[in-house]
C-alpha cells in the first residue's frame, strides 16, 4: 500500500542517506542510495520501496506507519507503530530505525514522538532499505478553555420543533478553540432532548436547561417549550430589511408572524439570533446594537419559521480636531495659481478622509480660492486663505506679486542613459492538478471548512488559510475555487524571497471576494482573483476601505480584477518594498462628495527597494487613475510604471475630471520611471500631471509613452529629467492604426492588446505569434466588458488574428454615479487575449 506524500517530504532524502552510511542493515542488494533515488522525483513518490523479484518470506517488502498524519501540542508525546510485511502481506517481527526530519520540532525514539516546538516534522521508519513516513504537525501549547459561548443563549420552542444550538469554547484572550470537543446535555429530557451536535428537539411543554461542556467548563441555554398551537405559524417577516446603523447605536427590529392565510398571529414566542455577534448583538425583543463595522444577518424564529434582515454597521464618525495645510505661507504671481491641500486630523493625529472642506479668502480682489483649494493670484497684495472643516480651521498667508517671475529655462537632459529595464520575472506557474517542482497544491472554496483536508474534495475556508491556521508553507499554491467569498480578509501568510506562497483562482473558475483584502504577510502572490463590493458607499464620504491594501514586502498582485469599490481600488504603500502590481484590471472605484470625486484606481507610495507597476489597465473611476502622491513621511522613491493603460479617469464624478497619471506631493520624488505607458481621454483633457506638488523632485525617466490628451511636465519641478520618444496627441488625431501587443509575463497565452483606431476601421490585426502557440484555443475580451461574451474566439494558426472594433457600453457602477461612464466608441479599445 502506497501513501501519497507532499513533495516537501523529499527533504528526508539527505537525512536517510546520511543515516544509511552507518547502518548496514539499511542497505539491500541494490544499495540504499538507489532504493531512495526515486524519493526526490516529486509528489507522487512515497518513502517506501517494494521488493524486487522473488523475496524470501522473511524479507521486508513494505512497511507502514500508523497514524500516517497526526497533530500534537508542544510538550506532548505520542507513540507510532510501524508494521513491516513480506510480499505475501504477512507481518514480520522487526525493529525499525526511526528518523525525524527536524529534531528541533520533534524527536523520535523507538516510535515514541516527543513534540518540542510548533512546526512540521516528517517521521520515518526504515527496515532493510524499505521506509515509510508519517507527517507530524506540532502546534503551540494547548490553551485552556476559559469559557464556552452558547448560541442562542435562550430559546422558545413549541412541541415538535427543532433548533440547532452552537457552542464555541474560547481561551481567556478570546481566541476560539473550535477543535475542543463539546458535550451536550439536557436538564430534563422529558421536555427537551439534545443531540451530541447541539440539535435540540422540543418534546413536551415545560422548561429545561441545555448545557454545553468543554474541558470541564460549562455554559447553559434556557429553553421554554409551549404546546403546539391550533393555528401554526406559516411565515415570519422582519422589518426593516435590510437595515443599517453606526457603531455604538441601536435599532429596533420588528417581526410579523402570520398564518397560512396571511393573518397576523400575536403573542407567538420569538427567538432572535445574530449571525455575527462581533458586528451586531440582538436582544430577546429584537433590539440590535452595532458593535463594529461589518455585516450580520439577524433572524427571528417562531415555531420553526424564520425571518431575516441583513444589518450593516458603519464606523462611527470621529470628530475633526485640527487641520493641516500643505503650506502656511506662499508667494505667487498675479495670474498664477497654487493648489493648497487641507488634511483633517482627529485628536490622535490620524488623518480623516471624506470630510468636506470649505475654502475662503480674506481679500477676493487679491486672490480667489475654489472649492477644491485652488488659489489664483489676481492682483498685488496679501490675503489669508482659510480651510474649514466641522468648525476647525487652518490658514495660509498668501502674498501676490504684481509682476511675474522670469520663466524657468529648460534643463539639459543628463548624459547618462535611462534606468535599465528590470529583468523580466520568471515566476513559477503551477498547473491546477500538479503544482510545479516541490510546490504543494491546496484548495479553498466559499463552502470550505477550517477542519477540511485542503484537497479539492475537502477544501479549506479562505479565512483560516490567510490567518495561518493551515499547513501552508513557502513555495505552496492555494487554489481558490469559483464562487463568492464575502467579508474583509487579511493575509498573515509569509513566504520567502525565493519561494512565494501563491493564492490563485483556479483557471476556468471565477473566484470573487465581495468585500476587501489586506495583505500584511510578506512574499505572497494573489493571482487572478476578482475583488469587488456589492454595496459600495458612493455618496457617504468614502466610508469603507480600499479594495486591496498592499502592505507586505515582496508581495505581488497578478492579473487581479478590482472594481466597484467605495474607496480606491488598490493601495500599495511604503510598507511594501519590492512589491509588484501586474496585469490587473481596475474600474468603477471611488465616491462622490460635494463638487468632486474621490478614490483612485491605484494609490502608490514607496520608500525602500523598487516598486513595480506594470501592464495594468485602469478606467472609469471617480478621481485619479494612477495616484502617486506623498506628503511628509509618505515617500515616492524608486517606482517603475511600465506598460500600463489608463483612460477616462475621474469621469464618473461631477467637476473637472482628474488626470490618468499623477505624481508629486511634498516629499521629493526620486528614481521615478514612466516607460511605454498609454492613455486615452474622450475629452482630450489633462491625461498626465508629472509636476504636481510644492517641492522639487530629483530624477524622472520619461520615455516612449503614448498619451491621448495633454501632459503637464514642468522642468522646474525636477532636478533631472530624461525624456525621449514620447507622443502626445488629441482624440481627434488622424493617422494610421496603432496596435500594441504586450504579452503577459506570468501567464503564457495571455496578453494585453491596445488599439488606437484613428481611421475608424472595423477590425484590427494583432500579431500574437509571441503570445500563443499554433493549435492553442483562444478568446479575446474587451476590458470594458470583461465578464461578458468574448469579442473573438478561435484556434491559433500562427501570425495575426482579426479583432472586431465595435463600440461597447462600459460597465455601470454599482451604487450609481453622478455621471454615466463614457464609451470610447470604435476609436480606442483595450483587449485581453486568454488561452482557453
């Protein structure tokens, strides 16, 4: 009998070989090294070798350890058995040699395993060159059970009704100890019986107490049983549904109980339950209290009939304590302008987003100020510009000079060549069935469980994987099965620089996170996953979170799809050095407030290492496309923007649309590279502002970009600029068609295709010889209808394919927008080619 072991077990080869040199009994006629040579071949190889040819009945042909896989707490011990058999299957009286792969995690002596510290160890038993291996997972010291949380804590049933109760043992610090066994009992089984899984059955009228016990700790639930009424309950309706409230406030829910004819049944007992008491608590009469931001389902049950309401809790509003301005004093020329930025803070100094700022000037004849803080000098003199939010103010002293200053001269480009193109990555790309090399593949699904096996048939849940509760190690792949994963997810997994942990949507299946994703564990790649919010707050001051917050060194976002987020789509921050955002599609993100929009497709900052933003596609949001902005201690250093396509940014909100690309702020930017990027603006307006902010930046490489619209690049904002090969045209430009194919660096058979259809042709010819292989089945999708039907499909015969250039309707934002998304018509399209 062969056991299938993870490929990680191959690390034992060197251990077994070392032991074999001093154990003559471990070498058969063929020699121990040859008998173990196949053990490093991959996941299908077990540490056991069948006998060759005819063996005496006393010769060991196989050996098997029991149990094959086990878990134990540090400090505990367990005994393994190893049974050796001959070729006839008869057990032999032998004494195996025992070996452990990691003596720091667990040691073994005569089959007795002693757990030392958390980790994984492979325990091997060997007889005559034949071996078997068991997997030992050592966990931390067992935490004692401090309490048992029973839900519901009380219930009213009628005779014959059943109710499922739940019991959660917890430690003193609130950590769930779900693996601890729970025993259920009833104080009066003539009234209520309860199964070993907590399912209660009402037997006769009366009262009883259900007890749940774990490790000697007991909690109870009170149950009242009433006689079966003459008219049974047919339906329960909860109002309001859905409902919302803020943290710390309450809301009364009501339940209407009716019979089969719709007549209301008064005085029927109800049981109220919240699906997530960390978000919402509910009293016995339906009064809900908002505990923390999130969503919970509150149910009311009468005689087995259930009514429900989804309750959303929003964060409580923190008062503005003070406001900081981008400058406290400035001098500008008459006719010139200056953008002031006001940032509200709470009492602890934290920035507050989504607060309305009112701007005023003390002398409208000297300087004016817009509702967004744009100051314009009108005449010589002095004025005070004031920003106000919720009663708090900050002021800047402005001096306007009557005569303009001399215009700055164009600096000479430096003689050095531009920053070299970073080496293309060579990521591992495992297939769904057999991960490459010694990469182990696990599975999660929306219906998975923390107690699952991590296999396709018994998947885990995503939350337990991300928080590190499963045996995922550097170099492993976690496949996300199709379906919707709802909630706020945070990754705590950590790979290594050479062995990333990959969490990837299973090819051919659409895995969707309905909520948001925070990445704090380092060297982890999220790949091909959709992140969205089915209920973004478009008009609520931007409450909520970014679709993805990337705050982990060496982390990667690969071919993600992020859309319909109430804040920014992706935030990649200074806490993520050497991180990458690659091949992702972002659209319909942000919110509207007062006279303008907020929320960007990509908000980027960087301090250490090099951050790579490559081959992403972003469009139709409420504010900027790429927003590279830094204030004090918010840095813009060594960021590479390459191959990105951004179009029609800021067009969903009222007011002036925002640029597609922006960089600058109040901390000098350095090591910035813009290379081979693309844009399109229906309005022909500002597509790139590369001179934003009030400081002199250090060095910019700006080469081979193709922008439709206008570009603002003020040489006085940069100490050094290297620029060449850039094209800036208007949407009314006339010329030959421009088709750009950019193969995907991580997925063979995938590419972005950018088409500028200046002549209004009906189709474009795209050379995919560097993308597909002859015989590959492919499909072409328009990013403005990415989840719709492909615009072209076929089998690749080599050379070029034809892509139709029909106008498409861009996706409508969930939750609405002040302005409808604009179509690029037939003149401009971005497609994604996918191998089927």
